């Protein structure tokens, strides 16, 4: 059994606009990283993401970026650990996130897919994968609302 998932949505904007809403830290901070994002998603970079519901900055390694097509990230698995343990240190391994962007309807819309894989095949790994699946699904909804309508769905939801 390999623990992995994929979520997707369609955004009624051209690929470049949708891609930039993810790659640009100011844009990403406006709808997803409730504590902010530092650093543009570029191949070889390590950026920081912070979420109000998970205090502390998360380092995110940017493995590969193909402009307007793909972003591959690696970050620490976020498994349930004892309350007094640092979750990044306790998990001790990384998962891989792959985002793809594909034009639809002669470029008027974009199909965004996010897949994540690499959890340990344990009960805590399974639970962590479910949590991240929910998080990425929420991210896609927030991305769509932000890019299409200028609405931040996460405002007040986690603070």
C-alpha cells in the first residue's frame, strides 16, 4: 500500500495567472498561507510557509519548477506526535507534492492538480495524509475563490 492522493479543480483563468497565484509568495499569502509565505517558488530554493492553525514556519524545498506547467515541493511529513515533541523533528521524513497546471478551453481555464506522496504506511502516516488531502482541497477552493472572485475564503477561519 502506498499512501498518496491527488486533488484537482478547474479555475476560470489562464494558466499563467493561476500559476503565479501559487508561485508568487505575496499572492499565495493572500489566500492560503494564513501566516505568510516567504520566497518565490523557484527550482532549488527553500521557502517558508506559515499557517495560523499550525504555528511556526515550515521550510518547503522547491525541487522543480517548470513555468506555467509544474511545481514539485518537498516538506516534512506532519504526523501526529506527542504534544511536547517538535512535529518536524519527530516525523523525521519528507513527502513530495507535485502541482500541475494545464490549459483548458483554448486557454480560458486551467486544470490544477495537486498530488502528495511519501508517508509512512502507519496509522499516523495515514492520518497525516488525510489531513494534508483536506488541506490541499481547501487550498484549491481558496485559490479558485481568490483568482476568480477576489475573495479570501480562509479569512477568520483559523484565527
